[in-house]
């Protein structure tokens, strides 16, 4: 189940190799995020400048995954 508390709106700053992205949250934090499986499965393209919803890792606040693109 998804934890709704860790979902944060962010902007993609840079696309990195292997479907990783450097994103900036609304609070100005830099996070390294990868695409969630559903986005990979449906081949949703994410490029620099997109607004996305990320889910932060419970273990490391500098890592997360992109769960939605707006």
C-alpha cells in the first residue's frame, strides 16, 4: 500500500541515465528519483521541466520514486 504522507510535488531538473532523474521539491530539496513500475510499463515520458509527484524513501530522504506526472 502507498503511504500518502510521503507524496511530494516536485519539478524535474535533469534526466540521468537508466531512467533516473534529479528533481527539486517545493521546499527546495534535491532528490534523486527513479520511475515507478507503472510509468515504465505504460512508457510515460518524463523530461526536464515536468511537474511530478514523488514518493520519498522511508530510509533515505534524498531518494525517491516518481509515481505521477502532471
